[in-house]
């Protein structure tokens, strides 16, 4: 171990990574409904999983015959994964009362959280790029584009695991003041090389947010401007798909922006706890409803499969009777 001085105080620096992480949620008043709220959002997340599964099944039933169905499948997977990762970490700390985890588990939480978050936003970006190119510059190669972009997201997620290992820690057991290993909370538990790590984290996160938001606004404006001047069936379908994407994107961004703004100005631990749960559950619950209602291919497939299952169930009932 090393020691460095600061005024009259000496502080011990651990030459290796911490062994354990203590998750401190003392700011959240769990005795006043925190666990009930956690159970409520867990139940909501459980409802969203079969909804997204139905959307994914409908897309595969259509054999992913269009790039849009591929992107909707990826979007549903991303929304579900993000919700499950956040809810499971909250559930582990609040309901299962796991106060101490290993540092390796903390790094895995960092990876899984950022991997699903980047997948969520980059998939939205891909949907807009594909729709924009399909209207203005028709192309082929959606699968290649998906592989390249999601690989970039994966590499970024790995970097969010590597960077915390370059920080300097002053104890073999550090305290993270959150329900899970969030990057900023982990950085605040270190005692050296923190500022550069936080700048790195914020830069790439807001780069992905900004790129997705700008692409959504610019593409929507271009498509509305072009297609609203014509009443052909192709342009009407393009507008319909464009607004479907916009509704899904708004569900994603509104929850994110509202949470960031309210956390900034209303620094109430219980309120921040609820907002975090809302931002994680909203896309997983709302987006399958948007895709299921507005996408005719998905809606007709779900209705067809449901009617077919009803007929099979009726026949089985008739045989037994």
C-alpha cells in the first residue's frame, strides 16, 4: 500500500482493486413505502415482459421480412433488458437486502447496465437511419449496419468496466451510495483519477443521447416535409411508420429528460428512487403497446395467432365434452 499526504492528514491508498462494495441506501426511507413501491414496479416489469415477447414473436412469425421488423425486435429486446437489469439490481438491494457485493459483481452491473442502455438508444438511432435512407436513398444491408453499430455499443460498455479499474481506491471495501453500481456513484467511492473518468463517462453517454435525439428530430422533420405533400400510399405508410417511431422515441426520451431535470432541482432521495424506477420501466411497458397498436403487420399477426389459439382451444373443449 502507498500513503500520500494532504495537509496534516495522511490517507492510505490501496494498490489493488477493492474486494467488496457496500451499497448504502440509508437516504431512501424504506420504512415509508419504499419496499411496496419496489414490489409495484417489479410487478409492472413482469407485465411488460410478455408484452415485449408477443411483439418479438410476431416479428419472427413474419420472418423479419423487413428491416423495420428487425429493428422492432431489437428495440423490444433492449427495452426489456434495460428494465430487467435495473429492476433486478433494485430488487436485490431493497427486497433481498443484499448490502455487500463483490467488486467483480459491481463491474458486471456496470457492464450490463451500460450495455442495455446503449443498445436501447442505438437501436432507436438505427430505426431512424434505416427509415430515412429507405425514403431518400434506398439501400440494402440492414444486418451489417446492425452488427457494426451494436458492436460499437458493446465496446463502449466494456470501456465502462475497464475505466473504473484505473481509479485509485483508498480501502479494500468501498461504499457506493446507491441501490446498485451506477458509474458516477462508483467514481465517487474512489479517491483518485476520478475527474477524468467522470468526464469520459458523461461524454460518451451524452454523445449517444444527443446523436439519437438529433437524428430523431432531423429525420422526422425531413420525412414529414417530403411525405405530407403527397397522398400516395407509400408516403402515407412512411408517415405512419415515422410517427410510430416518434412515439416510441418520446417514451424513451421524456422519461430520461424528466428524470434528469427533476433529480437536478428536486434533490429528494425517495423521489429520485421513484423516478429511476419510472425511467427504467416506461419504455418496456409503453413501446410494445405502441408497436402493437400502430404497426399493422404486428397487430394483424397477434390477432391472427390469438384467433387461431381460440379455435384450437374450442376444438379441444368440444372433444372433451
